[in-house]
C-alpha cells in the first residue's frame, strides 16, 4: 500500500513539474523528481549532485577545488502534497529558479564554491562572524533570486501566500517584502 501511495505522489509531482517546466525553457539540464519522506524539513527542495576530481600525491588524496554537475533532483515531502494546486506549482517554480541560477554557469570553480557555502549554511555558529554574515547574505540572495524567477513566470501571488503562512523569520520577512515589491510594479 505504501509503495502505491509513493508511486502516486511521484506521478503527481512529475505531472506538476512538467506543467511548470514548460515556462522555463532556458534551463538546459535534466532534472529528476522524487517523493521523499522528509528531504530537509521543508515541503520541497532541490538537490544538486556534484562530483570532484581528485588525484594521489604520495600517500594522500588531493581533492581539486572544482565540482562538476552529476544530476539535479527536486524532492517533495508529504507536506508538499497538502498544499493547494497553485501553491504546489509556485513551489516548483521557486525550485526551478534555484536550478536556473545554479546552472547558468556550470563553471567547476563556481560549483565548488556553491557546494562549500551550501554546507556552511548549516554550521554558521562555528564560523567567524564576518564569514557567517557573508554566507547568510549569499543564502538570502539565492532565495530572492528564486522567488523573482517564480514571480516572473506568473507564480508570484501563490508563492507569496505560502511565505506568509510560514513561521516568521528575518529571511521570510525579507522574501515577502521583496515579492510584494516585485508584484506591485506596474
């Protein structure tokens, strides 16, 4: 029974993804979709899978400061499937905004930096204050860019309604203000 439910959710996610993907013809990479129990605590997330070349120097492995894209997957949890239809679409559009940003240049050094900074977002307390502030700003700018991409494709109002229901945080307040500004432009 659980397999059937999971397959139905993956099928629904793929259908919704295909609807939204049509509005993002500029994205030239393959993107997969999958249902996951709880990928990151949020209803929807995008995961970038990368690989890094390495070589042996004597008895140790030396990793190069470059990353190459292996794949991209949009993961949805149970919470995603409780959203109204238009909010489901806006969530996918937001995640495609991240994909558009991260794949506009597949420069291996840029992908490496994004990998490293993405990991550091979860350990900001252990970083020096100036580095933590820089990474917080970088993470917020990524979210604002993804929101702007979703809004430019017509999903702004439903994305705004989702953000207003989320737990208030400085990041969400900034995202709401930015979306309201974008949507009120003539």
